[in-house]
């Protein structure tokens, strides 16, 4: 379905932190450059008819101040919209609230750098258990869909085919390499190596259905 190594290498991943009024938060950043103009990438990320072609079905109001719901996943409120350069929204899932921001900028003629920042309060115990891969692998998979969307005729990835791919040897290898990449980013951000590697192995097992170490 995809060039696993090529896609993993095309994505930039960073881990940081930020002080918010409610306390310290973890900041996960993921970025990739696409062969599409900024306005087209913005439309793919904000148009309710296009989002399901590469991500998930979405309902609700995608305008400023509106509430959205991703099918079987997060919901939230659109807090800022700056077309075609990006938007920000809350990311509400499992009874917790975090925040996402998408930034788009021209990266050459007809090319766009897509950057997504996910900010969340994560306690030390949960970070030690699962690390950044708990959400990072999911965002890696989303960027696979977006890459496919721009690399084809725009019809995107069929959800049934995507599910089959996730269960395939290639899909499991993608998850494993994604987890390894997030583990590396975590170590670069200061997480002790053994702790980061243990968390990475555990979260990859969760995604692939392998026995949890």
C-alpha cells in the first residue's frame, strides 16, 4: 500500500513541553511536506467532505466556535481558524481535554509543509508506561492517509482497505517503525533511554496486537 520506510523517513517528530495555566504539558509535533498547494491542503483538513477520504468521518460544525465529532474518536471545539494557514481546536477523548494546532506554509512551488502540534497534560506514570507513541502512532497513521490523498486522484484510502493493511505484515511494520521513531524523539527530549524503549515496545504491542511486554 505504501513505502513504509519512505513514509517514516518523510515525517519529522519532536517532543517538548509547555507550561499552561493548569500546569506542565507535553508537546508532540509531527510534520510532513506534501506536493500540493497550501490552499488545497487547508481544504483537505477542514472540508467535511474531504476529511473522511483520508482520516475519519466527521460531523458537526467545523467553523470557528463550532463543535466537531470524529466518528469513533475525538470531539472538540474549533478555537481558531486562519485560512489557509491553519487552525486550532480542542481534542476531547476519554474524558480528557488536550489541544491540537495545524500550521501550513509554502515549502516551494506547489508544495506545503504540514505541521501538527498536540499539547496534553500527561502525568509521569502514564508517560513512563506508554510514552509519546500513545498518540504519535495515531498521528503517523493520519499522515499516511493524507499522503495517500495527495499522491492519488483524491479519492483517498478506502477504510476497509486501510483496516486490512493495518492487520498486514506491512501495517505492523509501519507501526513498529513509527514507535521506534517516537522512542528516538523521546530520548532526544531527555527521557531515559531504557524507559523510552520500554514504553515504545509496550505501545507498539498495543497497536499490533502482540503480547504486551
